[in-house]
């Protein structure tokens, strides 16, 4: 994807005002090591408890079946939502398999959740194609490129994709999904600049 970029634009935020979205072409980070352990510790906090509850409530307002969680963090949502999961972190994958919770998203699923994960995926549109009906997402949302660059969520190599509110809703529409709910519950719990969404596949 980066080999067609002009010289000097291979390691910087590329932002389209027209589309309300940006991409950083730095090579994705390595998620091995202590990444899963770090998020297990975060999951065990009061904030982790509150976030998990808010996420389960968002899903249950729209969908009452099992979901496939993409990028499981520390696994608390998978446990408490009775969900399945997929991750690129070896320790997270081992945990999922040991608990009978692993599923491959390439085989499709009625509903998938992306809690702080969609923006990490090099080709998120490919994963979305496997969703039968519902996509639930939480992620940082930005006003514009300036806001993005100044944000603590601007993390090249970890966060590859960046969106404005209108830009993300329009992008999801192009992937075949209609927005059904937008809320700021995670920001209200203390997370800066995080917006949550429920999307349903177009009829």
C-alpha cells in the first residue's frame, strides 16, 4: 500500500477532508509479548468493569445472540458477554483456544464487535465483509486532521486508520452498514474522545 506513495509521504498521516478519514502508512506494530497481559490488568480495574458493562448494554439493545469480538483486549468482554473472539496476539489466541472461545472471522458471523480494534486492522473492509448483520464499534473520533495530530490517540503503527464522525458513518455506509446508534458512554466514563456505534447491514 505504501509503495505507490510519493517520496516524503511514506511515514506521515494522510488525511482526506473530503472523506473525513485518514491513514498512517507506517508498518503495523508487533502485538506479541506483554500486550495481552497489559489489557488483562486494565480489564480487572473498575474502569474495565464499567466499560465492559457499557459495551454489553450497547450490544443487547440491538442483538441478543452471540457475537465474535475482534481484538479481545484482556478478554473480559468475551467472558461476560458469553462471546467468541479472534486476536493477532499469540497469548490472547492461546487464552481463547484454552477457553473454547476461538473463532476464525473469515468464516463469517452474524455480529462482530470491535472495541478499540477496527482502527488497528490494515484492511478492515475485508473483516467487515464477513458480518451477516451487526457491527458494534468503539474508537477514537476526530474533528479533523489537526485534531487527530494533537490527540493522545494518534499512534502511528498501532492506530492505522483515523476518522471524523461523519467520515466514519459514511465509510461504514460504503461497506454496506447503516448506523443505528451513536453514543459517548465510554467518554462519559472517563475515556477521552471515544465514540461507540451500532451498525446494521443494509437490507
